[in-house]
């Protein structure tokens, strides 16, 4: 066996490093799952003479990150009864469904997902299985089971807390096994009313307590939150990221920028209900509300970008009509429709999330772990090229996110 058994090269006509687009061809030498060298131009002749295997493509970029999924839910199902039945399945079947979601994401070029909560802790289990490259999953970052106010929304993904003591106890216990602490700060949007009609589940002080307790245990937080009142609390409490964030406003965005609170706007589930009102039985008036909510959301996404708020691309895959993997392309469409450049949308779907999660290699660079997607052609010529992948490489960190040892898979 030669010393180069764990090495290969990729030549791409153009590439995106996670931050910037490069329009010139480049050759990547990968060894033991890391980028040993990046050289300008096509160096294939030289590499072939060294006996290295070579992969060629139109465009190389970091693997996609979906910063908000629920692996145990099947987003492909759009029938309410079927969705309710799905949840009643025995645990083993739900775990199988989560495995299928993970594989489907990987097949779409998603190499890392953040699971935003499930009641059974299936996400933590899949995270464990994903460490074995043979599973064919993306890497999984998991918020396990979240916390919610007793008797309020979120039972499918969170446990109940009542007072300061139970917040401290629950968050400390959950922090042992969860990469981040999910808190359910508000309920869902009342689309018929076109507003968030319930009061936030936690006060500013309680939210701060959740954030501080998580931080003391070395964990960041992500807050399910929509509506002005809840968003003001989330931003001021300094949660790690606001999830959904419908009914955003400039004042809250300014606090988010100053406190480095990231935003995952998750257009997909609302967009699906606007595009397919028959799936839910919405009236024309409600469809109008959905359009207004989406337009308002798009305006605030653009504003957030201009103001310098960190944006993460997350789909809420598993929600009705939001299919694992495929939804990333749809969410990217929403970002671009909102007026963001494709480069900005790709950043949100690659380096921004990796940086937010504290990963060692947020961009493709010399020395970085090779977690990448090779496309037939550049998405800057046609966004649909994002869906035409030739190869997906998932970096496999060890048990610890900062672990330097990586296994590697090439398919
Ligand atoms: Zn969600």
C-alpha cells in the first residue's frame, strides 16, 4: 500500500470557500479528510503522475448546512391525519424515519444539520449513529429535548419547566447531552388572525436564566420565537439564535446585531402553506395573511443583512410540506427572492452556521476538514445547479465537536 491511499485530488472549474466565490479553476489535494493544499489552476497532469485518484467537476463548495430540522418528522407528508399518525408510531419506527430523513438530506448535499428538538431524543441518537461514516448521514448537531412552559405549545419537542428552580435543574440536566438548549419562547403563528396571539412563555428574567444556565454548562441556546414581544425578549436575553422570528422589527434586529444573536428565518413552512392552502384548508383571507407575513419577513431578512445580523439558513424540515434536504434549495430561493445575493445565501447555508456552531473549519481552506459538495456546474450560472451534485464528502469528527481526529468518507 502506498502512503497516498488516503489521498485524492479534486479539480473544479470554480469554487466557493464558504465566504467568497472564486471564478478560476483550482486543484484541491485532500489527505486523511483534510485539505492539504489548494493550488490555482488545473494540476491534474502533475497529480496523475503521482498516482493520485482525481475527481473533476464544475464547482466545489462546502457541504450545505440546514440549521433547523426535525429529523423524526416526515415533511413529505401533507395530510394532517397522516402526520398525526406518524407521531403515534412506536419509537423504533420514528428512529427509522429519522434515519431516512438524515440520508435524504445527505443525498441533497447537506453535510450538517442542527436538529431543533424532539420529545424522544431521537435526534441525539441519530447524532451518535452519524459518527459512523457507513450510516451515510450528515453530521448532526442536536438540541435534544427543549424546554417550554408547562401547559403551553411545544410538547412534541420540549419538556415542561415551571419556576426558576426547575429551569436551572432542567437546563443543567439537558446540557449534559445536548449541543444546544432549545427554548420555546412563543407559540405558533395564528395564521387566521395573521398574528402571534399568545403571550411569551417566559419573561425576560426567566429567559436570561435559561441562557445563563446553559452558558454555565458550556451550551448555547436557540429560541423558537415569533411575534414582537417574544422577539424583544429573545434578543435582550442574548439567546444564541432566534428561530423563525416572524414579525421581526428594526429595533430587535439592532439588539440582535449588538448582542450577536443569529437569525434562522425558516421561510419554508409558511411558504408551503401559502403555496398550498388546500393542504390546510385556508380561506382566501388567510392566504392573504400568509403572503403579507412572508413579504414582511423577506423585508426584515434584507434589513437584517444590511444591519449585519448573522443569518443562518434553516428550513424547519419535518414541518408540513418541508422535505428534508430538498427544502434547503427552496429556502435559498426565498433568501434570493428577498433581495440577498446568492453569495450571501450560500454563506448563510455554509460558513455562517459552521462559525456559529464553533466548528474548527468554517471555510474550505488549506488545513480545513474536507466537508464538501462537488457540483456539475456553477450555481452562479444557474441556481438549479445546486441540485446537480457529483459527490458529497462528509467530515466525521469524533465524539467531541472540537476533536481533531476525523474519519472520512468518499462516495
Ligand atoms: Zn422547528
